[in-house]
């Protein structure tokens, strides 16, 4: 048997580390020793605060995330590690290979080969830790389908919002605006290229986002495309009001059990606004005949190589100090961009 440790969410505001014994890897399985794992600033913040729906599956598409959000449970989906033991039927070339896995925060875990993503030699562990969120950002871009010359707005510059903004900055758009309340995030976004970044707590923006954007040069007709990635249900009304006639609003936020009160009697009704639900577990139906998850992941790896988001890591905590990491995430979000656990 192999000794390992795992982080368990045991109650709202509480995590514990438990020792576990793992059986040796089976046929076409390997043992992975984790070196780094990224803490999700959106989903794991909700999980830690007890705001995830208890009866909802952790993720029906990932074998390591079976079960639901009923305590106690393991969670996390961004592990970087090294293969240290091979099961029967596994080629020796896997020994010592660096890999990424959609796996909870654990010091060691058993994984099938098809659950692992081999990492290029020139991609650092820190950059690789952003792979899950970069795949999500690419999925948002696919679902929004920005066109040349469009005006686009991103609400929320957490990790996924920032990665989405980085992808949109590569498009020949007429306008690209982003809003966030935290100066640290706005400073990172300002380095991404031709982006105008505004303070989401500016009174003019809160009272009339449409006209506030127009005053900064944004198209007076409203946005062609808006991304709501703030994690705040209240921001969805801002997104709807910022969109122009027949504009698209891509909802990338997962609100958990937080409720949203929508105003659908004004701009939404008259302007025929389209609300698009976007979730990375599946591909947009209109591209599913040509795109696969493997193709999307390959694109995400290349995007990480080009962007180097590992530079955005603000905090590193030893795995044994996971409780402090989550306290940092929830209590001091203004200074916490990407938190990682080290092993």
C-alpha cells in the first residue's frame, strides 16, 4: 500500500488533511506525486463557504470528482505532478513524466493514462497549473464567438476572467473593455494589450454602465458581446444593460446557491438580448463536429506557453497549510489573485 494525504472539505469554513492508503496502480494506471496544485478562486471559494448545492454532482465528467457537495468531500481540479510508479501495461516512457490532472488536492493519487495530460518540457509547473482555467477561457471564447470589429465587455477579472480577456485581446476588435473592483486585477489586465480597464465600483458605472462606457469611447449602441465572469449574480443585470440590440451575454459565472434577481422588463425585453450559458464540461454544439476536448486542451497548452500566467501567482502555501490558503482566498480577495499549494 502507498501512503498519501488528501484535503477534505468537512464543513463551511473548514478543511482538514487526512492520511489515506492507496493500492498500487492497476492495469494502465500510474501513481502521480503532486508537486503543485492551483486553488480555484471562484468554485473553491463557494465550496469553502458552503455555498455549493449539496445535491449537485462534483463533476459527472471527471472520474476523480464523483459524488456530490455533501460534507465531507475532496475537491480541486488543477494538479501538476510527476509519475512515480507504473502499473501493468504502462510503457516505461511514462516513468518520471510531468503531467496535469483534473484531480482533487492530494499528495499522491492513482490515475488512468487517459486521465493525464503530459506536459511539454518548456512549460513550467506554475504555468501548467492554469490549464483547467485556460481551457475554460477558450470555451468561453468559443461560446461567445467574437467577430472582427465587434465591441466586447468582460465583467470580472478573476483568473478565468483574466485568461478570457487575454484570449479576446488577440482578436481584431473595435473595443475591448473590462471591469473589476480590485486594483491588483486591473493592473494585471492593463498589461494584456489593447484593453481599457475600468473600476467596477465607479459610481457612474454602477448607476448607468451603458452611458459610462460610451463616455470612455465604447460604442454608444452598446456591446455586441458581454461576458459575465464576476461570480456575482448582481452583475448579470449590468451585463444585460450594457449589451446592444440582439447582443450576446455569455454567463460564465457559477453562482452556486447565490440567487440572482433579474430585471427583464426593460433593456432585456426591448433589445432581444441573448443569454448564453457556458460551461467547460462540454463543447459548444455548433463546433462539436470538428472540435474535441483533446483539441481544445492542446490549444490551451499553447496559450499558456504564449502567455506565462504563472507570473500572476500571488500566494504559495504548503499543502499542510491549506486552511490558511482558503482563509486568504475568502477573507482577502483584493490581494489574492492565484493561490497555489506546494507539496
